[in-house]
C-alpha cells in the first residue's frame, strides 16, 4: 500500500493541468458558499433558490473534474 493516495494523484495532476486546477478551485469555492448557507437556521426563498443553483454548479464542476481525471 505504498502507492500515492487518490488525493496525492489529484494534486499532481492539478499541478500539470491549469484547467483542472481552475475547476477544483471553483468547486471548493462553491463548497464554501454552500457551507455558509448550511450554517443558517433558516433560508429565505431567494436563499434557498441560490443554494440549489450553487449545488447544481458544484455538481457540474465535480462531473467535469471526474471527466478530466478519467481522461488522464
């Protein structure tokens, strides 16, 4: 089990692929914004819509990241 972990492999690929790096950074940014919504006790209807929009964007970024990783 001395091989690199999945996180280490991803980190190495990110360093070589600027587009992948951007996707990962955007995914993390969306994750942080969603965590802000999750910390609230109550979301207004507008906040709930924004939260759902961010979830969809985050999932789309995750799909693009997975595509790039599987293409490597």
